[in-house]
């Protein structure tokens, strides 16, 4: 089982690094700690992984928990805690899980697809994605910056994530 875990961990390493980087707002020290702890915990908990379940989704769940543990222990840095943002991240990463195989590196593929899919968004939707996922603003901060109500901004971001998810699925199907 150890060899199988090592293969899966290697296949998912780039994805997990990118995911944790987004989750921890790019704090490189925190990202390193969280990724290392997540892989150690996953290796120790591999018996709880259910066959047929998405390894990527399972690993991201462990990483989210580790990010919160590291944040609470150090009280340094920031971690995404808004369930709507996490749900959106999981939708996009989940769509990408299905297309990990192939010659192209995961990071190159996700950059290419995300750039393409984000470029297709309307200006308000693209701005919402940039404010939250690139600039690291909370939903509330981004809503204020965009002079929108919290609910309107959250809806805008939700629609943007759905458009990106659909676009990523189309890209994945085209390249399969």
C-alpha cells in the first residue's frame, strides 16, 4: 500500500500545492507546512480512504483541516474559511481531478485552462474571481471594494465559479 500511496501522492503533489497556495493566500511558509503535514496525515490515514472515492478530494479535505490547525496554532497568516469560497474551489479542482493523466504537467494544464476560462468571463465576473482568488479578499471585503451588497457579490462569484467549472469540463472533454 505504501508504494501505491507514493504514486498517488506524486501524481497529486502539484495539485495540492496549488490548492493549499490558494487556501493560504500564497503564504509560502504556511503552504510548505500544510502540504507536508497533509501528506503525512494522508499516509497515516490511508486505511480510511474508500475505494472509488476521489483521492484528490480526500487529500484536499485533509489539507483544509491541516491549514486550519496550522493557522490556529500559529495565529499567523490567513486561511480561507468561507464555505462558499471553499465550495467553489472544490468544484473547480474536482473538475480538474478527472483529467490528471497525460503528458502535460498539472500546473501547466490548470494555468492554461484557468486563463482561458477566466478570459471568457464578463468583466464583473472576472473581477469577482480576481478580488477573491488572486487578491485574497474575503467576500465581504470584495463586495465593499466593488460597491455591491454582500449577497449580490456572493451570487456574482458563484456564477463565475459555475461558468469556470463548465468551461474546465469542456476543456477536459476536448483533451480526453
